[in-house]
């Protein structure tokens, strides 16, 4: 049986690929909105990619890592794994039926779907 996390929202670190496409920006905005809802705390993926020591240490101190990628290229997951972190909860925006494009059109309902799905999964993992 999966163990419940006793973590507080500020110990739940949310990393988005923030890629240069509609789905990358949906990932980015979903991470931001999860933070605004108090479900977790958005963290800087670029700092992990850059091996910035303070950010690596802060990430080690987190209790749950949430990754959001726009598409199956999975840049956020790969960056985190290269730095030695396991991703506890993970979602690709394209899994939610959103087709990738470079037009940067992202209706709010597409962002809401990603936020709701991850919010539910984080709550289940916390037993909340
Ligand atoms: S996961 Fe996809 S959308 Fe995100 S940065 Fe990589 S290629 Fe771009």
C-alpha cells in the first residue's frame, strides 16, 4: 500500500517545464495556480538544471516533488532525474487531451484540468 505523505504544502515542490509552446505554458501556469491555491510551492526548474547548490539543497529538503511537463519529451522529469531526484507526482499536459502547438493559445479550462488533476493526486497522497 502506498504510504501517505505527512508533508505540508510548503514542502511540496512543484516544477514545471515552462516550455515554449501552449502545453509548456499550461504546465507553467498550472504550477503557479497550484501554488496560489496553497497545494504546493512552485520551484525553479532552471536552478536544478543549472545545479545551483542552494536550490539543490532546498529541493533535497522537500518531501514531495511534483513534475509537470508539457509533452512527452519530458524535460522537467529528465532535469530532475539527472540531478538525482525522484518525481513523486507527475503529469504531461498532452495526456489531458491538449494538442501541442506553438501558438500560445491556452484557454483557462485547459489549465484548470491540469490543476484539478494534480490537486486531487496531491491531496490523495497526503491523505487530506
Ligand atoms: S516537455 Fe515538451 S513542452 Fe516542456 S520544455 Fe520539453 S519539449 Fe517543451
